[in-house]
C-alpha cells in the first residue's frame, strides 16, 4: 500500500511550476505596449511651435513694404503730373497752330474776294477737324482760283500740302488742311446743299459776311 501514495505526491508538484511561466510571459507584453504611447505626447508641442514661428515673421514684412511704398507712390505721382503738364502744353500749342491757320484761311479768302465766309467751330461735334470754313465764289473759274491760291499760301506758310477735290469742275472745291476743312462753292450749289446749316443750325440767315 505505501508505493501508491508516493505516486500521487509526485503528480501534484508539476502543476504550480507550469503556471509561473505563463505569468512571466504576460508581464513583458505590458512593458512593450507602454512605450508606444510616448511619441504621441511629443508631437503636440512640436506642431504648436511651428504655428507660432510664421506669426513672428509676418510683422517685419509689413513694415518693409510700407516703408518702400512711399517712394514708389511719390515717383508715380510725379510721373502723372509731368504727363499732364506735357499734355496741357501740347494742347496749347495745337490751339495756337489752329488759330494761326484759321487766320490765314480767312485772310486768303477775303483777299481773293470770296463771298459769305463762315467759320464753324467743330469742337465737340466731330473729330475730323477743329474748324470748317464755308465760302462762295462768283463762278466756277473764281471758285477754282480762290482754292488754288489758298492751297499755295497754306504750303508756303508751313501748314503742309492740303488735299483738294473738285478743282476741275469748279462747282464745289473741298480743301482738307487737316485741322481745318474749307469748302468753296458756286452760290447756287451752296444754296442747294446748305452745308453750314447741317453743322451749325444756330447760324442765322442774315449773318454778315466775313
């Protein structure tokens, strides 16, 4: 009977030894999982530091642009003023040029005995010219002679070579001098077209001749 009791005691001892390794293996798993959470805590302060850095660099950029903008605006204003002054000077020169040409045209027509001379201001009405001058000749030959003398005088006084139409027939001669357009008619042709009434309706019928 004694040997049977000895076998039972030997079989019970291995069970507590087998449980100890299982607990020892579980402990390292918990240790390895804990360090994984540490990198997430370090990322938050890094992103916060990156956001603050651009805010500090923006303020000096504004002060630099505002300092350099003042000379640029002054230079631009000076350029605009110079351009306006040049335009005003050119306009004054153009008015003087046109006034001199108009005086020459009317004087030439008067010297050649043209009749019923009318000068019409075209400013604000059409861009083709500044003035239109309408006059009459006694006959076709007189109309051609008046137009020919006027063209020669314009060229000799430095106003360029004017374009002319209608010299052959002599009923209606058109002289385009650029700033001034001159029409010389025979009386009956002028009465038929009434060109000055088209461009200046406020001219009375009894306007005195120049």
